[in-house]
C-alpha cells in the first residue's frame, strides 16, 4: 500500500526519521502524530495521538511523541504531520512507521 510521498522510498532509519522531525520543528511548524490500524489511501483522517505539539522547539520532544505512539500501537501505521499556523494548513505529512507485516 502506498501512502504519502515517502512511501515509495525504503523505510526511514532512526537517524533519517530524526532528521525529518528536526526539519519540521526548525521550520516552525506544529508537529502532530497520528496512527491508523487499516489506513485507506483515500481517507485522510487518522486518529490523533495526543494533542498537536504547539510551541515545541525541541525536535527530541516531537520525536518522543512519535516513539510513544509507536510503542502504544505497534500494529498501527504512524504518520507525522507538520502544520503551518500562519497559513492554517498542513504542509508536511509522511508515514514514519509501518507495522511489521505492513507492505
């Protein structure tokens, strides 16, 4: 199943995921983490993990939220979104983790 832009690339290593999250935070975007057990490429609504991370300027804090979501839902897909609070819209979205049996 192909979801989001990076789904055509190999899975991110931990360092690559950290770099992506760091880039989102450094751009001043609001990080939100979502998860879904059976995502549908045509359904953009996944379950939000906690609240969006407003005012977070530490990439480690955002990455910790991604890791917590993955630990709590190991059989789910986990997605990271970056929202621009000025333009009021999503500007970055990618699947950070797939379940072990996910393609």
